[in-house]
């Protein structure tokens, strides 16, 4: 039996990751305009460091995001640490004491054969499943900074 060509299916040049990060002790900190703006601004500055923030959803106590990286210029752990630092700073300025984030994060690299649209549907429906809104489009705490791939429908 030949060797599996699993790595051929990975976006080798700029892998796209599905990332989830949770607040410390699942504190409900993230659903506010200050955090939303900080995430968007961090994503807008990402290409300077080799990172492109695609679609994301802020929940009360966690964040889901799609991010593409130039692996020669940026490591995922560094990008997530930077995002946590930026949001922690604005939360602290807003009078919310730390720690704001759990250590670590969950990530999953999307493979070429995998449907990013299925993952996005899961993410965008999180506020509905949590009973926060009736329809995903009613949730105000999400965004898209960069279109990562044309095959990632509407992210």
C-alpha cells in the first residue's frame, strides 16, 4: 500500500486554521464593541506579520476564527498570543481585571478536501444554539477582515 498523500491536501503555502480560544474560567467578557473593534484592528494589521484573519465570531466566553498564515513569517501561537494580548489590554482599560484568557487554544488546519463552509455554518450558528439570537445574521459580534479563499463560501 502506498503512502497516504495527506500533506498534499494541506494548504501548504498559507495554511488556513480554524482557531478557538476561551476566556479564563469561561468569564463572559468578549461580547462588547471594544473587543470587537480590537479584533478587527488586529486582523487588519496581520498582513504586515504574515497573517490574514478571515471570518470570526465572538461569543460571550470564547472566540472562533479562521486565520491564514505565511508560515515563514508567522507562527499560529504567536498570532493567537498577540490577539489575546490586544484584547486583554482593551478589557483592562475597560476596568476588567485579568486574567482574561485561558492558556492555550484549540486549532485545526483546514485541508484542501475539507469544507470550510461546513465549519463556518457551525461557527455562525453558535449564537443561535446558545439562545442569544433567533437568526445568525442578528448577532452583532462577528466579522470578516480578509477573504481567505474563494471556496470558503461567504466567510
